[in-house]
C-alpha cells in the first residue's frame, strides 16, 4: 500500500513547515509550495526527508489564478515522477496573509489582497486540484481564532476567515459523494513571523495575549502542526465539516 501524500501551501516556514514535519513523522510524503524563498523551502524539504518522508517543493503564487491552473495541470506528472502515483490524499490550504488596521483605515487594495489570498485562492486551488485528490481524501482549510472573537484592527482579516469557515462546510457537503472530508483548523495566537512576528517578538503583546489563555502561554507552531497531523492521520474519517480551534482556550 502506497504512503499518503499531502499537498501543503506555504510549507516552507511557520505553520506550514510544522504541519509538513508532523505529517512526515507520521508517515506522510509531502508536496509543499512556496511563493518566493526557494532556499527556505528547500531547507524545509531536507528536514522533512530527515523525518522519514519524501518531499518536493514547488513554486506557486496562490493569488495568481493562471499559476494555480498551471500547477494543477503539472501536479499529476510530478506526483508520478516523485511518488509513483498520480493522485494525493490531503490538501492543506495554509498560505495566507494578515492585516492589522482599523476598519476606517483599511483600503480597498488591502481588502482585495486579503480576500484574493485567504478566500479566492483556497476556493480555486481546491477546485483545480479536486480531480487529483484521491477518493476518501481530506481537505484542511486554515482559519483563525479571530473568526470567533473580535479584536480591533482585524475586521477585514477576520472576515476572510469567517468566509473560509462557511466555504469549508460547503466543501464537506459537496465532496461527500467522493468521501472527501473538509475541515477547518483555527489557530489562536502563535509565535511565528506572521503579522510581522508581533506575537513572537513584541513582549508586551505576548504578555497581553498570554493573559487571555487559560494554559498560560501563547501557541507554538508545533501545537498546530501536531493538531493537523492528528486530524488527518489519527482521528479517523468521521470528522467532517467541523471547526477545530487550536488556541489553548484563548478568549473563552
């Protein structure tokens, strides 16, 4: 029986890299994408292979529909050449951008960029890759705690994550005839370079967020990577159309 294969957007760093490593340790091969930093992505691929899995990193700007279509057309051949099969099992729509800006100061350009990458890209990438997802596969979309609770300055970003949560429920409904599940993983505050690394690098912000988390610390990338791996590898196939928040109980 062939190993499972996961396609993870934004797999070269942060949460995507952690997801890839946790899945690799659980016996899943990885196709990762990156937008610009090839050296960073290749370094992540080396780590994934040290963890016991095959890995390949492909360039993809998910905001460009033409690149999405070209990626989808090329992927079956890449899968065949690298893994000996033309389908894959898990799609993780991880790539995304953030914005912290007051509602009244958010520009149309910022709004459009957020929705292009956080909502439009997962929609059309999933659509383009559906023929290559094996029956019985799984899709994971990334949301945020900010879709549940509201913090000033995050209105446009939070709206994109609310949209992805609704979209995921529709995916779960519409792909059920192929036994493909779709779920949302919603991280809380995590120490990464996301948003300029504010949670990781600003002690005041870190302390303020920590005070809102019953477990007494902000999240680490491995908290999210482990949750995604558990959902896909260990949790069985009866979780579907569900939102799973990984936040330590932030803002309960």
